[in-house]
């Protein structure tokens, strides 16, 4: 449009007529000079200058009139062609601008244009209002208001990259923006330079695409992948623990393996495996005390009554796990002797064939050390552990019965041998 305005000024009627009057004045001056020269020459040679002067004047004015008419005719023709060309150019530019605006206003991406020198916004399309929730009219008052849209944590980095883009021309960033409502969105902004004839970057133009949905999808995929990896690791740990619990049927080996496998799943500081002797009496079958508790050398009974510990009795009776984030906030909490002060506590039952065999008691000196996820993992491990403990008990019973059977078989064989010797002695 600037080019059209410039051409209109150059070929306007006022400009053309001014130029024509200048040419006409020049020709009249030339005619006057020729007349003066003719008069001077006639006087110097004593000629009758009246006829000569008249002829020169007529010839001069004829020449002036001829050139002036030709000039005015060509000027009018040139003005007509220029006006036609300007109308065509203006129509083409208006159509081009209209197509550009239609395209820019009907795309989902923000189309933006900023001045490379002062970073002020020159143009944004209507998608700016849809994505950012702000009016385009705000740029009229503050062309740098786009800086306030960028998330505070991303703003410094993005503005530094934008400053560098005014020199290199390359801008490709993904960052967060903040809507007036406080909602956060992710945008992908790309830009490229517009250079002048000397190669200097004058403007940056580009697009901004709302990628919030894509970003959330990527985060969801990453979260699901993390959960899948965690589930795989958990399943692998439980598989190894189950195999380890079934490799050796001796009770000592089963209990030691149980504590070691449990430590890989739940970060405890102290642990006890409590096995039931009767409905309310428990004995400490195995323990992993805290390091500072071991130094205290506190003597405690190897058996305890569940009625003195309401929480233990509740877990054994209900056959459900329990986790305490802070024992100081639990009225029914009773300290377990020999393990020192516990702030976090987790307990799960060992159930096999619908019978409670015992309890797993885990402790930590810091509050909020155990979560419901830890409780779930402990309960998952308690299932094969209870089966292993039951098998170990059966194995021990089988060993006892086998030893008794072997002893009785040996006694029977000795009796049989004695009877044979007695019968042989009578026959002889």
C-alpha cells in the first residue's frame, strides 16, 4: 500500500500540471532570449527589425505551442496509464490482503508478526484470542503485552531465545502460557526472519500452536509407562521372593528370606515376624531391629499377649492390614518393646487356608514413612510368605514324624532280631 500511495503522488494531476508549467515557462524564457538576440543583431547591422522581430516571435511561439501541446497530450496519456496501473495494483493488493486476512483468521494456529528491533507486536490473527483468552486490542495499548502471557517459570528463557532469534532468525520453542483464569496451556511457537535488501532482519513472523492436549497425552503415556515399569519391577520382585521362599523348607531360612525380600519392597528400619501360639499369644519368630535399638540391649519377652496391643489384635482378628502415618496421633498405639520409638508403623496378617498364622510388623522412626502403596506391597508378599511358613511347619512336622517313625522302625527291628535270637537258642 505504501508503494501505491507513492505512485499516486508522483502521477497525480497536480504534480503533472506543475511539471508542465515549468516546461512552458522555460520555453517562453527561451523565446524571449531569442527575441533579444535578434533585436541586438538588427541594431548592430542597421536592419529593420520590425519584420524580423515579428517573424522570430511568431516562430518562437509556434514552437512553444507545438511542444506544449505535445507535452500536455503525452502527460494526459501517461496519467491515464498510471491511473489504470495504480487501480489494477491497488485492486490486486486489496484482494491479496483480503485473502491473507481470510486465511489468517480461519486457521487454528496463531499467526504473529513482531518488529525485530523493539520486539513490539505488529500483527496477530483472531486465533490469538481463542488460545490466550486475551483481546487483540490489548496490543494497541501495549505491543509487548505478550511477555505477560508466558508462564513465569518459562518467561526468562523464552525471551532470551527470542532476543537471539532477532540475530539468527531461528526460533522454535515449546513453553507454557497462563490464561486470565489461571489455567495453564502449552504452545509450540516457531518463527522465521524477514530481511531487507541489505540482508538485515527487520521482522520475525511465525505461528503458535496449542499443544496442550498433545502434551497431556505425552505425560499420560510417560506416566503409564512408569506405572508399567513399576508394576513389572514389583512383579519381578514378588516372583523372586516367592521362588526364594520355596527354595528351602526350613523355617529359619523362610523367615530370613521373608525379611530380606520385604526390605526390597518396603523401606523399614525395624521388623518383626510374630507367629500365633494361640488365639491371643504371639511369639517373636524373627526380627530385624533398628541399629540404635540393638545398642540398648533391652531385654524383652519372646512372647506377648495380643490383648495388650489392641492394634495387633485388630489386625489378627480382621485379617486386614493397617498403616499408621504417625503413631503419636493414634490413641490405641502401644510401643513394641525392644524396637525403640516408632513414628510410622505397618502391620499385615499372615493368612493361609483362611487361618491367621501370624503378623508382619514393620516400623520406622520418621512419620509418614509408610504409604498405602507400601501396605499393598506388604500384603502381596504376605500371601506367599504365609504359604511358605505353613509348608515349613508341615516340613518340620514331617521331619519329626519321620524321625519318630525311623526310631520306632529301628526299635521294631531290634525286637525282631532279639526274638529270632531267642527262638534259635531254644531250638539248640
